[in-house]
């Protein structure tokens, strides 16, 4: 499922008009008529290409009266580009060239999990410190089903098994790229996209 999203991302970019459209939107939101004039195409052509980019979640739309404005989804664009690199080169990263295990990091992870989770797996409270919070989120995300689509209600119920504040934890999972949300459906991102607590100072 995650590989399908990366393929969709590259298909969305596989057209010079769509690349030019994104370049224009990088400077700020524009409406369809303005994009058509700048690109030298018809408004219908802009609508067609915008639909492809929207399908890959690379742009957003908002309506003001009878005018639709398009805006680039920079975060998603960068995340997909990085995910593509990570998936292509993960075999190299997982081989002899991978980073050695840092025993101090392993000890910190074990300490955080021991201090913030009860013996039956309940989260005592959400850590305030970012590094500890990411360790907790990584632990939780690792227990979600890969490739499964969760409705918001299903995800809330799953989170409640660990902690009653499902709204905060759901938001944190999205904010730190552990999960992906589209049309109120949530899916697990590839681990390569997750925020890495090991990289924090």
C-alpha cells in the first residue's frame, strides 16, 4: 500500500505541465484561471492536471465564492521524495554500511518504555520532552497493522487501549509522520518516514 502511494506520487509528477504548475504554486496559492494564463493552457487542462496532483495529495484546494484556489502541499511533496530515496536505498542502509548500534540509545529507549508504560502495556502519560515522546510514538506505531486503513473511530478505539487521550495521540502520530490521513482515513506510513528520535540531540 505504501509503495502504491510512492508510485502514485511519481505518476503525478510524470508530466511537464504538472511540474510547471507546482513550480508556480511554490510561490503561493493561485486560482485556476491565473494558472491557465501563466501555463498557456485552457482552464479545463488545469482542472485535469490539478486532479492528478490532488489525487497524490500534492496540492490543496479552497473555494472563495465561485473561484477555486490551488496551493502546494510542500510537506507531503518533501515527505514522498524522501520516502522514495529511503525505500530505494534501504538495502544499502540495512547492510554493512548501516550505522552501528548505539548502546546508550538502546538504554534510553528501554528506560523510557519502562517508565512510561505499565506492565500490561498502558501508557501512563504522554511525555512532554520530544525525544521521549517520539520513543513512545514509535513503540505505539510499531503495533499498528501495516497496510490497514483505519477510520477515525477505529483509530480512536485502538489508541484508547493504551491511553484515554486519543485525540492528542492521533494528532501526534500525524504530525510526526507515523501515519497518513486522507478523507478521514488513516494509514501507517513506511518507517522511513517516521520522525527519528535517534537524530535528536
